[in-house]
């Protein structure tokens, strides 16, 4: 094994076999071929099987020049200044060590991996949770804050969620109100508990020409679903978000009450293509069933 390859940070995660043609992973004991002379197989293994384990090696603190190397002709005052400056450099370098990301020891990594598997298995979480961006951000932040403690369920539901909801709502309003034009989609349904709900979603293209959708509301609607009531409801939502002047069209199903509500508000109506297609299929199946019964 060449010294160049053995000096790679990858070898902190592998143990070389005697024949110099294979390496054993220190995390999962997998045997990997290195006969080709490169570390490509080792890198692919770490990125595929141990993605959360950093590959970079620990940084070494620079060694300051020895004071014995200073010329003997320097004056005492100059020497004291150099010693003072050297001490300041050492102090500065020591304070910087808190920002260096050192890889955790192998036993600690194995312990965390085991706990992760337990969480996924006992909590019935999807395996894709380890690939979700927000979950990975959470783990990254927690790793930088060892003293952090998870809040209780009551704190999470009654305090944190409502506070963060207000922050997210404020950010969403800025984005929606910045759109020069947008369309709304709305639909209503009844839950198993016989509670009626109506949702409204805003769709717009931002300055970067990217399509965005923002849920303006999903409300337990207890009024009668008359055309006038639905029209008034949509006007209230538009006023709350200050978008009454930017609504270009409203997409809905083909129910008579919502179509009439859109006309009352003098908005452009666009029928939901999926609902229209569903009605066509239902009508076609009725005729097919009728012909079969006749035959």
C-alpha cells in the first residue's frame, strides 16, 4: 500500500488486510477490494452505507516555531514582544478549536445508528426519514447543541406550534402579496364526523419564475353551502390576505353552488380538469351498465 493512499482520511474508517488488496470497514465489517490502487471503492462505500459519517480528517493545530530558532542577536525587548505575540497566536488557535468539526468515535456512531434503527422500527417511521431535508437539518442542529432537550408534547402542541405557525403565516403573506397575479383553487368536503370543511390554495409564479402554492385556509365551515355564503367566504379570505385585487381566476369542481359563487364574485371560473374527467367516466360507466342490463 502506497504511503500516499494510506495518508487519506478514508483510512480512519478502514483496516487494511495483510495482502494489501482488500480493506475491512470499521463500521460494518464489510470487505472491500482495493486491488485497483485507488480509494474509489472505499469512498463509494462510505457515501452509500455510512452517509452520516464525515469523511474529513481532524485538523491539526499548527505548531509554532520554537523560540530557540530566534537569532541570539535580538534584544531582550524584542524577544519579549515575540513571546507575547506567540502567546496571543496560541490563545487564538485554541479558541478556534471549538469550531472544528471532528468526526465522532466509532463506538458512538454505532450507538447512534442503533438508536436510529430503534426509532424507525418502534415508531413505524418510513425509511425515507433519513433522506428528508428537515430531519437532516434537525440532526445537524442538535449535534451542535449537546445540551438540547426535546420539549414535552404539551409544549410542542400548545406553545411551539402556534408560535411557529404565526411566523410561517407572516412569511407566506409576504410571498403571496408580492405576486402580481395569482389563481385560487377551492374545494369542500365532509368528514366522517359530519363536519364540513372548505380549503383555499393560492398558486402563483415568483420573481424566479418558480411555481408556488400556499394554503390560505382549511376551515371548519358551519354555514349553509349556498352560492352567496360561499362567495362571501372567499371574499373574507381574500381580504385577510390582501389579494382581492390580484386574483385572476378560481379553479373549482363543477358543483352548481360553487360555480354560481364564482360568478357572483365576478371572478373567472376554471373547472377542475380531474373532476370533469371523473364525471365523464362516471357517465360513461352508467351507459355501459345500462346496455349490459338490457342485453
